[in-house]
């Protein structure tokens, strides 16, 4: 699968930032972050540069934000 283009990535990232700000800018606890990161590391939709190929978000960031969810429903 091809990575989303820059327009899609930008839209998804701005949407995530909006949810984060409205949600109080909280991060998940360390255990949840490592669980999410592990799930992402085994996902076939993870690109070589550690971005989700479904939404285009950087996995390190997405996994740490409390307001975010996996677009594939894995976490």
C-alpha cells in the first residue's frame, strides 16, 4: 500500500492535534505507549520511516496521545 499524500497527512495530523488540544493534551501511561508501539511495530501498514500507511501519522506520536486510536482498530 502507498503512503497517503502530503495533503492527507496534513489533514489527519491537524485533526489529531485538534482532538488532543480539546482532550486536554494528555499522554497515555508508559505501559499503554509501549503496548501500542509494539502492536504498530508488527503491523504490515507501518512504513520504513515509522509512519502509519493508513493515516500517515508518525507512530511514535500517535501511540503516545491519549485521544488517538489506531485507524485499523488494533488499539
